C-alpha cells in the first residue's frame, strides 16, 4: 500500500465550489478499486491550500482511477479553480502511530 498526496491551491472565491465538488464525489473516489482511505485537509495558515491523502493498494489501482471517467470529470472541474500549479507525491508509509 502507498499514499498519494496532492497539494492544491484555490482562489478564495472558488473554495466553496471545490468543497462542494469534493463532497459530491468523495464516496465515489473512495469506492474506486484499491482505494482504502481518502482524506481532505485545509492549511491552517493559508485557507487557499488543500491536500488530499489517498491510500492505494497498488500503483496500478491509482493509475486505473486516474484513467477513469470519474477522475477525468472531477479533475476538469477542479483544475479550473486553481490559483497555482498542483503538486503530487506518491509515498510509502513507513510508520503510523495511533
């Protein structure tokens, strides 16, 4: 399993629209084959910055999602709201304490 982290920055006036898109689609994204967890974070100091964390069984599962109609539709709506280029990382989780 690995974690996909995506950093996105939005114009202030588009934050509510992004949150609405995420709320509408989050269950479908989470239900994608191989997705074990989906989380959304907002930066405490800069409300324009958001992060998604998603846990995937395999890189192929993530690629299948990224090639899906769901991703294409969500990403097209979301990227129109950006005020900066998004960044993404695929990382292996080494330690998790709860």
